C-alpha cells in the first residue's frame, strides 16, 4: 500500500484527532523527534524514502542535523563511529526492506566493535507483513535484525515511543555498547495523541551508561600480579579510547612505568611518540612479556587469540605462558581464549581509578633490563624505518607517500584520521603517528572495507575538525559515491587514495587462459580525483611526495573537500597486507 495516503489513525488509548483539538494533539513523527532531542541526540544519518521522508524533513525542521547519504551502508557506518566518538548512540535512519538491509551491515559492525548505535527503520504494515500478503517493501525486519543486534525493539503505538527510544538508548550505551534496532512501522508516524499526554510519555534516560565498579578483591588480585611482574606490558584497546578517561589511563601508564602497546584505534590515547610506547618493538614485547594488562582490548584475532608464535608459544596453538589481567565491562569476555588470572570487571574509568588508588604512591618501576631491551629494539626498528622513509623512488612507494602523511598529521595533531585498505592500512598504521585520543578511526574488528567516506562525514560532523583519510583504491571504491555527500555539506575532508590499480597490488595477471582482467585489478591509472571535481570539490593527481605534500597542505589550509589521487607503485603491496597468513591459498593451476 502507499503509506503516503495513510490516514492519521486514532491511538488505541482512545484519543481522537478533531479539527478543533488539532493544535492540542501531537503525532508520532513529532514524538520520535522530541524523544531523540530530549536525550541529547543532535545528528541523524540516513537515506529518505517511504515511510520516513517526512520524518527526515520534520527532524531537520525541528533542529536536528539530518545528514542525507547516497547509500544506507555509509550512513550506518557514520552513525556507528559517531557513537564511538561521542559516547551517545549514533542514529541511522532508513526506509523499509532494502534500505533496512543496506543499513544492517553497519548495525552488525557496531555490535562487533562495541559501538553504540541505533538503526531506526521504517517498516511496512504488520498485518500484511505477518500474513505475507505482499506489501510494498515487505519484510519481517525485527526478526532479521535480532541475531546481529545487541537488542531489537518495535513500537506500534504513539504512546510507547518514549519507552521505545529510551530502551533503545539504554541498550546501545549501557554495559558493552552495541548496535540496537528500532522498528517503526509506517502507521506509527501519523498516529495522534493528546499533546500533554504525549509529552509526558517521553523519557529522558537517567544515567544511560551507569558506572560499574570493580570488586575490591579483583583490584587487589590484579595489583598483586602486576607487582610480581618482571616484564609487564599494558595493551590499550579501543574500549579504552571509547571510555574517555584519557588522563587516568595516562596516569596508569606513567605511574607504573610499564611499556604499552596501543591497538589500532587506541593509537594517540598517549602520543605514539611516548617513550613507553612499544609499538615499534611489538614483535619483541608480545612473546617476551610475563604479565599483560589488557585495558578494553579483546584477545581476538588482532592479538592472535593470546597464543601461538606471536606470543612465544612453541606452535601456532600453544600458549606462551603470559599471565593476563583483563579490564572489561563484559564479565563474559575473560577466558574467551586463554586463562585470565585477574579479570577486572567494570567500566574502564572506575577500574583504572581503583587500580591507581591500589597501586599507591610508590609502585616499583619495571626492571631496567626489560625497558632497556625494549628501547634498544625500538631504536633499531625506528632507524630501519627511517631509512625506508627517506627513499624517494619513482613511482612513489607506500612508504614514501606515507612519510608525507606522517609529517602532515604531526603538524595537525587534532585532525581526525580515517584509514582503510590492506597495505594502505597496515603501512599507515605503523608509519603515521597519532598524538591525541580518538583521532584514528579505521576498519576495526572485522577489517571491513567501506567505512571510509561514512567515517569521514561523521568525523567532520561530530567533531567539527579537519578530516584526513588514507584509502586504498579498492577500499575507497566501496563508499566513493559519498564524495557527493562530502561536497554537499562542504565538509573539510582531505582524502588521499594510495592508488596501486587494484586490490593489494595492481600488476597481477589472470590465472590460466582467462581473458578477463584478474579479479584483483582495476582500470589502470583511474582518475579518482575527477569524482571530487564532478561534485564541485578539489581533485588533485599527484606522482611525487612533494606534490602530495603541497596538495595536502592546501586542502587543510582551504578546508575544501579534496581528493588526492596519489599514484604508488603497482607492485609495492603484499597479498592481504600483513595478514597474509590468514589467506587459504590454492595451487596456481
Ligand atoms: P581492540 O580492537 O582495540 O583490541 P576490542 O574492540 O577488541 O578493542 O575491545 C574493546 C573492549 O572494550 C570490549 O571487550 C568491550 O567490552 C570493552 N569496553 C568498551 N567500552 C568499555 C567501557 N566503558 N568500560 C570497560 N570496557 C569497555
Ligand atoms: C566488506 C576483503 C580486504 S582489503 C581489500 C579487500 C577487498 C582491499 C585492498 O585493496 P586496497 O588496499 O584498498 O586498494 P591496498 O593498499 O592493499 O592495495 N569486502 C569487505 N571487507 C573486506 N575486508 C574485503 C571485502 C578486502
């Protein structure tokens, strides 16, 4: 049916819309908007259409910032990272079935990464959907969202909108954050109820993410373990960045003097140039450490599940003998891969504060043999890297291009930094230092391609800062159409595509006698910068580090949407970047 002709229905509570009473009535559209605003939501990311077109218009009219995308997946990724950056749920608004499905990848991504997000989707008539009678964009959306969302709710009556939104917010941000689905059928929006009752039905959520204090004995256990360590190590994850307790985390690191490793999105929590940062000696510290304190980081594939050769285990499956302390808000996280001797369950702010108190004023610094050995290894690796960065090959290498990006980020430490690709990700992560918390946002737990432009938009909108994105040419392609969105909202986004003509590398020949191009290569010398020009932004084609530097400096000076197509050597990358080992390989027959 055509939702645009749906008559305002009387609410089940028995209130009826009459012409005389109209000014005292409030409809579902407005109740949704008021409920979101009451809870401090400022931005909606989405794509309009039946049945939420007027909702988007009314939202904008009511003072919410509505950022309209070209594809729901990008809108969803934007919402998810807005949630990470602000600690408030990011909101993505989609139409029914296909729009909903397009948004679903981002919802799953939010849940996987522990980002608070709410996917609000319009849906078709319940009666028709449930009898499968073929409604416009018919789909049982709630059932489909449930397994991948942290929680999923549907609101059928206007007087339940307040509760529905309150529950969605609480579910998204409390405990371990995640993606929440909120199903709003078309019929809900024009429903009317008496205005005062409607307003009274809305809920301002009190303490949406309550602190969770760790047990004192858990803190004592953790400190005892740390005190006995000869080679301690702290690993900071994106949970630590999300918690926004930067000063206490810094105090924990500096007071203990323990070397630390930041996971990708925890880079900058302390400056990567900090003397205790062990990133440049990662492959030395992981197998050597005896006690490891995990702060908001899971022992998933990104940390080789806490075992195997990375950790000094004799085989890929065996345990390296490290003793683990894990701070996490999820009590189920401990022991997921290896034994956690000292689980500390609670919110990171409370846990770190309690640890600091228990450590006391005179916590012994780690033995000098340990910190000295790390410093030595770091110096060696940094010198090796400096040699590579100083080279100036033609065409550019990933490293010679990233040497420029490294300088630009150093000069603009408060710029947001988006990164996706394989080699374009791995090289960037190790070459480009971050200096401030929550600046680096990237492919996250799944190593997902396609977050790029959505993240750029949200980073600019949520922080008001300059955004720099380093993108593989394949990675960029997943969300490239959002360059129009970036231009439309005139966002200060500088995209650098490290263009090597393909996935991983661009020089691959097809196997066997195939005449089509290899599945991994693209059109040679594609002029991506013209996409930005098509929408009124600035496009630049660069082949040398000097040209790249000038283009980036100009983009940041002008704050104009800019796409720099940086040509790098076709063969400079490796298959799957640094995770080649995870790729099952076939014989080239
Ligand atoms: P990384 O990929 O950086 O290693 P993960 O996403 O694997 O990080 O881990 C983040 C962890 O942080 C999750 O286990 C999550 O439960 C936890 N977490 C998120 N927010 C908080 C918080 N406020 N307090 C405690 N733990 C948190
Ligand atoms: C949603 C698989 C991992 S990395 C990558 C793909 C397609 C692109 C690598 O090429 P790019 O970078 O970006 O040009 P570079 O520097 O190595 O040349 N679909 C999704 N997610 C993932 N991770 C993939 C496919 C993949």
